[in-house]
């Protein structure tokens, strides 16, 4: 029942880590602007506990959310962690007191970031660490990431990181990272309207590498689509549920990490795994990309 609700299962390549395809993204557990504590700390704890009780075993986070706040809430809610729970975090950014998002990509900053995550999550080793390429805005930006990936590979050899992934990375950066170490997942901006990663998703699928789309409904600039609303109304679902279901249908290597600070909204997100979209409906939704461009 849980597997059907949560979109099936996926095993990260070269690992023993198997997760349900619908997970949980913890960014919204911090306060407004992903800064400071949430308005309802008890509610944040309740959402995490409800997610795990519903079968979620893939949580995406970062110690620069808050900063530190999100990981501390995860520890409070779930530690000692249940068997099989996979916590994926990311490095490459920092949040100075002016609340901006800045790069943190030197060897010293990356090493300190790993130790921050370990301390605030109360772990001896991190399951998966994504190196987040900090481009302009939410877009990718070409450039070598060899130095940063090499640092993570060394931390992996030291036993502090089990597996390595990438976030906000181009196909060239994925290939460069793979020349240094095994990459188990890529987390990029992708949704019904923004599909620049289509070829990369297919290439990763052939390698059985996970692709984890963020902002499935447009993020800070929500997708406005009469087609999406029409399909949702017809199927008795919400637009976000349809957008999530479309991603699950798009490729078997896609894993979802929708975030929310509401238990009710969490249930809606997880229910997207129960939706079956017909070929006709998928074709209808596919036209949204043309409408948005």
C-alpha cells in the first residue's frame, strides 16, 4: 500500500539505499525566506513525523537552510532515525547575517559544511551529499567543479560521506564529476513548463542515476496554466498533484521531494503517487511547455 501511494521504489546506483519515489523536501521547515526558526516549531516536528509514518524514507535538506534550523528540527523530530531512512543534504552555499545566498566552495568551507551537517543531524556519516553549484539565480552555470568534487571524494574516503550527488549542475559538470567519483543523483530545476534537462534525464536514466527535480510547480514564480487547472479539475486533483504525477510518469529515475509545513498539504503531496495519467492526458500536459515559452 505504501509503495503504491509513494510512487514505487528506487535504489541509488552502487548503493544499498532504496527509497520510495516520493520523499520530502525540508526547506520549508525554516522560517520565512528559509531563515530562522519556523512560526510553528511543533508543527514542523509533526510534519516530519507524519511523513515518516506515511512511509517517506527520503528526506532532502541542507545545513544552510535556516541556517542550521532545518537539520536541528529533523534531529529533534526523528532521531534516533528509523532504519532505512535516507537523509540527503547539500553543500556549496552559506547564509550570512544579511540573509543572502552566497557561495561556500573552498575546501575549508566544504569540510566545515560536512561537519555542520553531521553535528546538527547527529550523524557519524552522511548518506548522500550533493554539491550545489551556485549559479546565477536558480539557473545552471558552466564551469569546472573538479576541485569541489575532489574535496567531497576525499571526505568520502575518510568515511564522513557515503555517496555523492550534484545539484544545479549541467551535463558537462555531471560528466566531469563522474570522472572523479561515482555520482548517485542529480538535483536540478525541472517541471512541466521548464524542461531544459530532458536529454540529461534520459541519459541519467540509462545509467540508473536518480534525477531529483526541484520547484515542481515553478517555485518562487508559480506556474500558471489553464491546461494544468483543467486537467486537475477533471481528475479531481490539485494542480500540484498533477504536476507531481506527471514527473513520476516522465521517467522511472525521477524522485520527488515536495516540501510543506502543513500536515494536510503533506497528505495531498503523497497522494500524487496514486494518480495514473492516461497517454491522452500526458500528451495534453506536455503542451504546457510550449504554452510557457
